C-alpha cells in the first residue's frame, strides 16, 4: 500500500508541476517577502504560519528534530525505519486510512528522513486544512506502533536497501560511503540507510522509545503555508495540538568533527559498476558564516551547470567522463541541515584513465581557483545561477520549498524569518572572499578521496549470507 500511495503522490506532484508551469510568473528579481507569523505553544510546539492566497491550497509540514545523526548506536538506519512506521496511521486513522483520508480531500502527503530532521508534509485544498491539521495532531499524539506494523515496515526498508543500494550500480556511494570515510564522529560517519544486522536486531520496543523521546511537541515545528486566515488557523492549531504532552528533555548529542589535518584516501569495490569512479569531499565552513555563502557560490562555479569549471575541464576538454556531480548536502539543500557538512564532487570516468590522472586534472581546476580571484562577471554569473535554482526550488505550486526553509530555520535557528534574508549573505561575497575561502577550505589536508573500482558483476550478499 505504501508503494501505491507513493506512486500516487509522485503522479500528483507531477500534475501539480505541470499545471504550475503554464501559470508561473518569472521569479522575483528582489529579495523574498514571505509573511511569517511565529508562535510557540505552551507545550513547546513551534508554529510557523505563512499566509498566501495566490493558490487556493494549504501546505502543512511537520518537522521533527531527529534524523540520521540522532539515531542510536547499533541501530543504523533507525531514523528512516521509524519514518516508515510513523506512516502506519494513528488512533483515529489506523494504517492506510490516513492516506485515503487525505486523498479523499483532494490532497497529497509524503515524508522523508534527512541528516537532522524527519519531515511529514502534504498539500490540501484550502477548505480541507482543518481536517488535515486534525489528522497530523492525531498522528503526533497517538501513532500506531504495533509489532505487525514494525515488522512490515522493516521489511519495506530492507527491500529499499536491496533495490537502491546493493542491487544498483554506484548505489549511494557519494552520500553513504564517502561521508563514512571523510568524517570521524560516528554520528556523521555511519551507514545512514542502515546495516541489515542492525535493522534485524531492532524491536518494536525500540520504536516506541524512539517515538517517546523524539516525536514530541518540544522537538517539532509545524508549518502551514498557503490560503488561510492566520488568526483562525492558529486557534485551530492550539485546539488540536495544544494538549499533546511536551515530552522529555532531549539528549545531548555531540556531532562536532575534529579538524582534518591530512588528506585521506580510500578505495571501495562496486560489484555492479562498469566504470571506475572518483569522489572528493572537503569539509565545509560553519553554516551561516561568510565563508559558507562563498562556498555555495564556489559550488556553482565548479560543478553547477554546463559552464562549471570542473565540467569544462574534465568532461568537455579531456573527455574523462560524461558528467560531474556534487554539491553541498546531497540529501537536501544548502540550508536544511545543522551540523558538519561536506562539499563533494564526483565523476564516473573512462577506465583507460588512471584515478591519479583524474585527480591531477581535478586539482588543476581547484588550484586555479585558489591562485586567482574570479572575475566580477564570473561571480555575478554564479550568484545568478544560484538564485535561479533557489527560486525554482521554492516550488510555488506546492509551497514545499517555502515550507522546508521555514521549518529548517525555525528548527535550527529559532528564526523562520531568515527566509527573507537569504539573499543578503550572497550580496556580501566578493572575488577576494571567494579566493580566501578556496585557499582555506579547498586544501588537500581538508579533503577525502574515494576511489570506486568496478567488481565482478555480482551484488554484495546480505549480512550473514554467502555470495553465490
């Protein structure tokens, strides 16, 4: 049933995007002006309201401050597993009834697990907003966490691992394997998708304890964006969510990374890969600092778009491969994380070219950026590319992008109005700051190189089993 609903959600989103493309207006040329009302209920639930009557729908997003970094040792993949369990309904909307309830109102719903949060979101016609809020409150207060549900969803997650990682060439090597080598702190360096042995050892009691610790108003942000009356909706939220218990104090988790002082190099074999690959990761500056904004534009200069320098050199000029991939926070975007982060770049390259040669050619591009200030024209182009991507990601047809930023800034910074100040940080970036940031952070001592080698064509055997 979950797969059917996911397919329905994907289709609905595609239809929404198609309708929006015919009606969208060009992205605004000035800074954002999202109306933001920010309140905290007595039980600790943070509420962000962004009233906007452009489209007669309402987007609801609930973000819980628990993600891959927070899951317990010995329970890798548990945050993602619990996301599945939480979709199994609640006291008044058991199992799949939740989805039929939402779809029956003409709405869509989905969720995801990320490094620092797990989110649940949906879009409904404006006149169905109160019903959707009631459903989310019922799920927050009393989700269905039974042995039957837990075992079923664990099997679903196991199947995802087989399909998306173990039986797919290149799997998720840049967002699972690379961080495990680049980072030292276990919270940043474990298998986020989950080791099968850890998933098999998990119990329904673990799931209940996880819910009681993390899925509480104290650790949640509720965002409503769209066509509604702010005061009336806040009253409704207080009515539905206000009596849910605050929850216990959150455990202290240290996710900091020690400074890297020398280059790391690791190798892995992908049995299904047909060509070798090379991935490089550099530790990022702290989120929100001047260097952070400069790194976002460096990302544009190096890997984004057809004019990106790494693409021009490695792909267009040297023909080492067909594509350069990479970015900041491969599991989300440059804003929705809170903690240590990597900037990565990767290429699947011709097996006739040695990895050392690919890396040497990579370094010529990086060294040039470190040695020479970018031109004013290149900087302006990078800023323009970023803003084009940024405004496109806001997705005004569903408002998911807007809701994501409001929730992230509330969850991590207690300041959702930061959404309206995003452009300010990029206006302060100069060619000199770009060069200084590249010299500081794109050092060999601050990077990890992961070499991927093709294997024998057989996928890895599940834990505890022998390969044929």
